[in-house]
C-alpha cells in the first residue's frame, strides 16, 4: 500500500495537523481568487481536498465546488458539508475526474510530490490540464524546497490531544523529505511515514512546459508576496493558465 493511503486514512493524521492556521488559509484563498478574477458561480475543483476545509471556503466565496481526495475517511467526513454547489468524491489526482469541466483547479498546501516515480507527478499536471476549460486556471501551492532543505529540523516532539508525536526528518537518496512519525495511542505503538519530493521551481518549469501550461504569476507566500528562489520565500505558489 502507498504510504499516503495508509496514513491519510487514520484519525491520527488529522490530530497531528489539526492546528493548521485556518484563518491564514481563508485569507489566502480569498486573496488568490480575487487575483485570478474568476467570476462567481464558476466551477472549481479542490484537488486533494482532505476533509474539505478549503472546499468549504471556496464554496462560501460563491463558487460551484467539487472537492476530491484519495482518502475514503476524509471524504466521508467532508460530505457533511455538501450542498447544491459543494460536492465531495474519492479520486486519484493522477486520473481525469471530469474532462474540460472546470474554470479553475486548486491544489493547496503541498498536496503533491507524493509519488516515487517522477512520471506520476507529471501525470498530475497532464490530468489537471485535461480537466480545465480552455484558459482555465490552476492555483498550485507547494513548499519552497530551498528553504525547507536548508532549515530542516531533524527531530521534534509535539503533544496534541494527549498524544506525543515524535517526528524525525531526513532527506533520502531519492531526494524526498522523509518524515517518520512515531507515537503511542489507543493501547499500541504506531509508526507512519510521509514522503514529499524535493522539487524546485526549475523542476516544475519542466513539468509545466511538458503539460502545456502558461505561467501567469509566481508568489512566494500566502500574502501574495514575490517569490525568491532562495530561502527568503516560504512557499512556491504558481498561477498557471491552460494555454
């Protein structure tokens, strides 16, 4: 089983990441949707939506939203938020969900780079392009690899809801950021792993060109500041057009 299928379907994944900054996320989504100027009622996809927090925000901003994710458990949870213009479904991002259907697709908060084979990562961009309408927009948000690699914290502990998570991070020979997650909960010891590919802007430039996207803008943080390819930018946020 792929690591993400096992880990993302556990309740402990959501416990570990429960303290993400929702207000920052809502502000970012509001600002970036204003920037790309897609009209109200546009059809948008939240690709790798998790439990749907970003899908809900997009829907509240007036968009017709489909949130998709590989995790059955996450989608089962997200379905409580469904309404006439907000739906959720289980889907693998490497495959086409609905062809030529969406005005915009959002892939947010480093929901990419999980696959061992680079060709599979490239497949994601190719599938996204086929699902966008002509001149549709992809908002793609990834970590800034330069900053993450330079400032990697090898070990840390976090206690959340009475669970002590022990987190060990390394860079693997295949150039992944590997996070080992160890903890004791519900009467037993647990061990999970996360892998995110170390991808730089030049790597994305190649995938983007191959898939046939046009880069409209690049941001370096959630406040829509400029991107710098050194360690001063927190994020790599690409605004791409289906050319």
